[in-house]
């Protein structure tokens, strides 16, 4: 690693970066591969200049990387411009491993709040000035910082797959037998002293949200109460917990608590080879596995500098748009579930979902976990029967079914009274909080990566960006219905233009040769911007593999939405964000 | 329940005594038939498998054919817990509490590879290697995620198990106590209280995790 990175090329500075360098002098240095390194003492000023003077008002991704051999942690920022679109501006901040302190940029981009907490949780980098620096995916008191390179999980075998113990010729030893305590734990229960143990997680959480005594304004003494919803609650999407401070039925404050489905995606991803990560991406946002595949494939293809052939590009677009239709239809079902229309709209939504899943199964062999994309193409070609059935779905069935759904919901009196003006997210907040996808567009921001920073072959298709005006639950619903119609439009064009030919660049291979470098690949998934930040050191495994999870960052806007509203509206607000816990917690 | 011991021998010689088992066992098929077609699952989704569970409940696969469409949001009203997805260390205390709160007779299905053994995420540092390390499981369903047909097959297997149970020997009608499973602690790592060395345990357990809801 050391030799390889010693010769790593320094990034070519863009004109904007050069302007920053002229202004801030030595505080800015070109980084390896891409972006600039900003000195910690000038970080906040530079970040302010990047946001205000250069117009990068949207912090898309923030993550840590542990450069163990070089002795420092790095925080990588990807900032984008909503108005201009285009690629992100990459800047980095470094801190020695034993110091591990970087100024927090929450005061500049509020979307950094959760992401800095995550980097703190995983790397132990303390972001000074962060308002609420607690662990987010693991729990307070968890031993160690899992994504540090010198931290080993209980079932640790080797740094990289394929593990020697799993060679077919060798013998297999169960993970439990290899582990120190014969279980997936790092602490032996036998030596653990229960008596002297005090759990600190809950106290820290509640200390930020303590009930305040007060009056109701009519001379009556009232107290606000702290209520826990979840992690097992019928109206939270999956295993998710809300801690709310209520005054009567009005939400005064709200803290999302997550990590109940933290499956160590990124740690496992560093052990895996590049191609082995593809099936794991399916399980991120398990409602839309094809879009996840797409984002990861794009990131690695950027590193490998290859492009898929024409037919594969079209197949990819078809799969991604089908996923969007499916996700948005299911969203309508879930949203109405949240409003109390239990299960009936959901059954309507799943009817179409089953038909789309049939197509996925036909192409990839699996209903939900498709594992269909490959670097430089797709896994299998689609058959004529697939095209035939898809044509029927696209040209005859889907738009008709969307009308049916709209007839049921859009003008429904109850839906309107529950959704109009509820859980409003103002435009400025949406941008600052890093909201993405339909959530951002419903607040009146026409930002769609398919147009703003076109990837794959989206620039060939004719479609519109659907936006809302009020940023309430009803607009979010309308935006999604509009996007279903736009997706059908794209699908029609893609079907008409679908060329014959190869589906894979180069030969099929078990191992992808990925040159050293860093890449950030992103797609406009059904839930919003889904990014993959991949660092390769030239070995068969990624050095760092980070997912910019849409749902995770979108959840950051829940507090803003719910404050001042009723508790029942906070639930609908959560439903209207459209989160998948697999993606939130990874 | 076992009537024989309670009857004195002389009485038994002179009077025809029907033991409880003989009385109740003819009713068993009806009893089990009623139970198995009104098996209410808890509406409890953990991860990806929960989506397939919902797909099973939706139109095409139609769970209501088996009398199971009534997903209860409360553990107190549920007979069956479908552990549908990856069990993490942060979630297992809640799962154990939910299991403790369910009334007898209760059944558990481990749906999918993760709930069975940790699955693809087994090597992860916060993943529990199978829910059966903490709560007893009746049926394991392989798959990642299992198809709805596989889930239905799992239900049918559970029905077979139910058919094999008898009123006269059912443990939930005996005086046997069902001790609650101690809720694991989240310390520096997950602490299984059953494995903690036998020291004064009762006092220290109580303040950490309240067992009532």
C-alpha cells in the first residue's frame, strides 16, 4: 500500500479549486487522485466559501477513511450545487490517528449532522462543535470503533476474502469455533461484571430531550412527556425508534434513533472483493435492489474506466425505472397504511409489484435480491418473452393502474385532510438538510441527478422533473405519482430504442481488476441520491467502501418536519420520507 | 391433569374412572384445527424478509387462506412471531422482551438465512448468529429472502407441529412455570445474562432493563 500510494498522482485542480487555493494559500493542497485537502484550522472558512461564494449549497456525502499506514484519518466531503448541477466538489480534511479531531461543518451544512455522527461512531473522529455527537449505528458504550483498520470483529479470519479457510480443498471450521468466546462477541459474559455496569445510552439520549414543566397558558400546570415509539411499533417503517417530547398531542422535539438493523455493510464490504459486494448492495434498500446495483456498478466502473455496451445500458435503464415505479407504488400503499387505511391500498400496490418482480425474476433469477448488474454490463441478457411482457406492462397496464391508484387516493377527502399542509419541509431547510429525491423535489427544488448530472444514457430520454410547491405530505405523494408517469415515459422510449448486441464489456471474470483510485458513483434512486464512495488501493478488495444512504440522510429532516405538529402527523411525515431501514442502518 | 394418581385404588376398582387424557384427547383434533387456522402472527418486520412476508399477505399469495391475515400489532394478542430478517445486537433485547410478552401457546418462525444463523451478515460485528441463541424456534425457513411460497410451506410445517400437540399434555395447561428469558444487556458488547457467572444476579438485572412494559 505504501509504495502504491507514494506514487499516487495528485489531483488536477479545477478552476474553482485554484481560486480557493489562491485565496487561502497553503491551507489548501491538492489531494491524491481527486479533490483538495484543507487544513483543519481553515476548514470552516473554506467550507463557508465553498457554500456561499462557489454556490455548493448541498453537502451530498461526508465520510471518514482510515489511512492506517499513513497514520491519519481523512474526512471526505462531496458538495454539490443545486442550481448548476454537475459533479461534486471534493474536499478532504485530515487528522492524525491519535488526535482524531476535525471541526464540524454542521453549522454550514445541516446534512452533516447525522453523517458526522456516523463517522464518529465508525472511526472515532471527534467533530468539534457538533451539537449532538453521540453514537448512531452502534450503541453508546460499544467497545471500539469498528471501521478502523486495526479493529477486528469477533469472527475475524483474515483481512481480505477469499478466506483460506473457505477454499474448496481446505476444511471448513464454523465461525463459532474460530471465535474467542464461541460467539459473535468481543467480551466474555463470564468475566463481565453486571453489578458495576450502568448503561449510558439511554441517559445520553434523554438528556437531550428532557421534559420541561410548564403551563398550558390557561393557568393549568402541565408537563411535557417523553414518549418512545419503536423500535417495534406498527407505524414505524421497520425497526426504527422515535423519541418524542410531547406537550399534549403536539410534538415539541423529536429524536430519531436508529441502528437496530446495522448489519456492518461497510466492514463486510472491505473484506469482500469488489464483485462480492454486488449482492450485498441488494440488501441495502431491499425495496429497490436494481438501483443499488446501478450505483455501485457506476462507482467501480468509474475506477476501472470502462463503459457497458449499448444494449446493457438500455437494460439498466429499464430495470432502474421499473424499480422506481414499483417503489413509488408501494410507497402509496405504505403511506395510506400510516394514515390508517390499513392494508387495502397496500394490496392494490403489491398487485403491480408482483408483476414487476416477475420480470426481475425472469431476467435475474431472483424476485427481490436481483444481483443483476456487473462491472461493464449486466449478468444475463433479457429474453424476447421478457420484452413482450414488459411491453404489455408498460404500454397497456401500468398507466391505467396508476390512474386507478390516483382515482382512489388523489381526490380522497380523508387523504387530503390528513396530508395537505402536514409535515411541511421548507425549501431552504430541504437543501441544507441534504434531503434528496422526491422529498427534495416536493419542496420545490427541481434537482434530479438524471438531469443535473446525467449518468448512463439518461441524456437521451425525454422526461420532466416533477416538483411540488408546498413541501407537504400531499406534494410528496403527488411528486411520486408524477414520477411513476415519467418513468413509464422513459420505459416506453427505452423499449422502442432497445438495440441488439452485447451485454458485457470484455470477458466475464470472477475477479474485477480495479486500479488504485477513488471514485464517487451516484444514481437517482427511487428514494433520492444514492452514492457509493469507493477507495481502491489496487488490491482485489476495496480499501474503503462507503454508501451515501439516501434514507439515512433524509431522516435528518424528520425533526424539522414534525416539530409543532401532532404526533399522528409525525408518523405520516415519516411515511412520506419513504425510508427503508436496511439503507438507514446499513 | 393426570387423573390416575388422584383416584384412590379402591375407588378405581369399583367405579369406572375416565382419565383426563381419555376425555380430552378426542377433542384434540378439533382443538388443533381451530388453533392452526386462527394463528395470528405478530406484525413484526425486521428487514428484507418482512417485505416478502407482506407480499405473502398481499393478493397473490393471500395469507388469509390460512386464517392468518390478522397481523396483530401487540405481542399480547399474537400466537406466532415471525422473525423476518437480520437480528442485530441492538434489537435482540427488544425481541426477547416481545417474546416474553407473548402468551402461551406461542410459536416462533425464523424466516430467512439471517434469522436462522446470521446469513450473509453473520461475520458482521453487530449481528446475532441466529435468533435461536436467545429464543426457541419452531420452524426455520431457508432463503435470502425466502419466497412467499417458502414462507407458506413453513406455515404448513408449523401446522403439522400443532397437530401433534395434545390438550392433555400441552405444557401451557400444566402447572409448569414458564420463566421469562432474561433480556440481554448492551454493554461493551452484547451480554447474554444466562452466561454471566452465577453471582447476585437478580438485583443487578432489574434496574438495567425493566421487564414490564
